[in-house]
C-alpha cells in the first residue's frame, strides 16, 4: 500500500516550486488531491499530468472565502479531509527594514500569515469532527521558513509573517493534540524554487556570485533542492508519524546548528 493511499490531501500554492513537486509525489503515493493556487491555468495543466483524482480551485489565499471553499470542496468531492499542506506564500523585496513599502509588508503578511490562519480556521473544525465521529485522524503541515526561527535581515515583513506561522502551528498543535489533529511546520532555508531564483537575479553580481553570497551562512554552503524540502514536508504529513506535533522542522543545511 502506498503511504498516502486513499487519503485526501489539500495543497495550497500547488503550482509553485514545492507545491508542484508535492502534488506529483502525493499522487504517486496514492493520495486524492485538492489543489489551489492564485491562477487557474497552471492548476489545470498540473492536474492533467497527475494520475489520481484531483479537484482544483484557484483564488487568493489572503481571501478567507477561498479557505472555506477548499474545505467544502474536499468534503463534496472526496468525503472529507485527511491532510492539509498550507504551502502558499510570496516573497518580499530584499531591502533594509525602513525601505519596505508598507503596502508590500501588508500584502506579505496577508498572504503568508493570514492565509495560513484562514486555512487552519476552516481545516481544524472538520478534522476535529471527523476524529470525534470516526476516529479519523488529521494532519496539517504549514510551510514556514528558517526566517520564522531567527531574524532575517532585509526580509522584515517576510520574517514576521513566518514567525507568526510557527506561533499558529504551535498553538493549534497544543489545542488539538487530544482531538485527533497533528499540526507541524517545515522551515526551509533558501531553496532552488522560482521564488529564490528570481530573488537571485535582483542581487548584485552574476548569479553564481549572488548564490554564494546568499548561502554564505549555510554550513552546507549551498541552496536546498526542492526534493530535499519536499521529503521533510512528506515526513511531517505522513500518518505513520503519529506522535509528532507542534514542531518547526528546519530544512536549512545546518543554519540552526550554529
């Protein structure tokens, strides 16, 4: 039996770097998928490549209505929800604190923090009901960042939002520990996603020099690869990993070791 065989997984940010690979891996492991991202066309293209039952719904995760609709979609199409991976997020410009435009800071916080709040607000009650009625356990994995575990110079709003995600994760984990729901966060450092490669283009010097500067504080001296982070997310979501909750797992090449 595949690890996620027959389970329904809700995945936001599904057409991005981590999201696309997660969808592919989960489909291969037998999951049924509810996929969301900002634009419909990439979702449709992705769903057509997956050998599993898939439902899609495009929208802005900063709009609470989307999270409510996604949970309803999981119920209507697949009869419930076993796992939610709240992966949607955006970057901010790499600038000093006082140079961050206030409207940009608000948008980063609305998407990266409030988007996770809205998602869990609607996911948790359903998972709790399923456990109460059927002993059907649920799991939520929030994709945070190493910037949520420590200060992140030139990423003030992003860091604040990701710290908030870890706070939400730990709080929900404590509240729902006896209610059949595990809640964990995964905290990648800079990884080779489109979000990071686009940031590299904005930094001084050629791409190789910019990458070396970005990874200077990483003991492994390199970017993370998408599959390396995806493995950690799948580990956190795995139903067999049934005693771990409230954790913020760093996938960071050793940054938090020093």
